[in-house]
């Protein structure tokens, strides 16, 4: 069995496109480690970002919704037996990528609050694009499709995840202090 360091290095290797996700051990332990790692990064994000934007419920949804969508995708391609490796690769590599984002988040949210797009905004966008590319790489290998199809599946997965999560737990800053919606929009 691999130790935590080896598993982390495998996640990093998948996130940098060096190792295909099928090189991850197909085990419940690796899946559990990847989900816990992603959960910890999500909780750190929650601790950094004010609760006006984020909640613990949303952190949990960010794991459950893609898990269901990935399972349904694998079921559609008649490969549900690849769920452990696929979802472990997505969680583990995503946690690696978003660990890099943690120190940037305060500046990112300060910049987006003031609508002044500075370096932190572009860094978060770059990390998000990297994450989508890694998901495409993982899905390409999981369902044996070309990279263009993998990119399409990754974009659909990310968009559906965002739509479902935003429908259930919106992250918009609440209107307060007597402001009406039109004054919030003009800010």
C-alpha cells in the first residue's frame, strides 16, 4: 500500500499531466484520502473566505455533486468500475491545484468586491483553467475518448456542477443595509 506522501505525489503527477489517473490505486482508501484532502482544502477556503460567499454546506456540495455527475458519466459509458480511480484523481489533483489558490483568495475576493481586476483575479482564472484541463485529462483516460471530447466532458461537468450548486446554495453576497438590488448591480 502507498503511504500518504506517495499518494500526494501521484495526485501532483496527475495534476501536471505526467501520470494518467489509472496509475492511482483503485482502492477505497485512496478515494477516501482524496475526498478528505479535497474537503480539507474546501474547509480552508471556507475559513479564508467570508461566510457571505461560502458555507460548509457548499463545501460538501462541491464534493457530492461532481461525484454523482462523474458516476453518471461513467455509467453512461458503461465503465462504473472506474469511479474510484476517476473521482480520486479529480479530488486529489483538484485539491493540489486549489491548495495553490488558498493564499491568493483574500486578494481575489477583495479585487472582485471592488471590481478592480488585478493579478490575483487572473491567477485564479488560470488555476480554474488548469483544473478544467486536468479534469479533461482524467475523463479522457477514464472513458477512453479523445482529448477534445475530454475537454467537452470536463466543461459540461464543471458547468453542471456550478449550476446545481448555485441553484441549491447561491454564493452571491447578500443584499444588506437597506440596499436594493439595482444599487448592488451598479456597484
